[in-house]
């Protein structure tokens, strides 16, 4: 299982609902969560053979921004 973390501009539950169909439709993603209370709005994505660029593209399609978070 691989895990990637992204900084996003997902700010509320409405935003979370907007990205849900995009992330849920990606077969390589087995689970995800976004912390809307963290100042960086961290999105954690788990799955097999994850591609950070693909996750960023999915969020862009949904109208949001993301960048890989280096801890």
C-alpha cells in the first residue's frame, strides 16, 4: 500500500463532495481523506501504484488545486 499527501484548496464539506466522484472513480486509489481543518488542507490518498500527477489532474478536473506535500 502506497500513501501520498497533497496540499489542496479543498475548504469545506461541499468541496469534499465535489472531489469525491473524481477520486472514487480512480481504480488505483483504495481510500482517501482530506483534513479541511488543517491550514494546508491536506489530502491523504492510499492505494497501489499511485501516480501523484494523476491525483493532481483529477483534482484539477474537479476545479481544485493540489501539490505534493513534502513532510
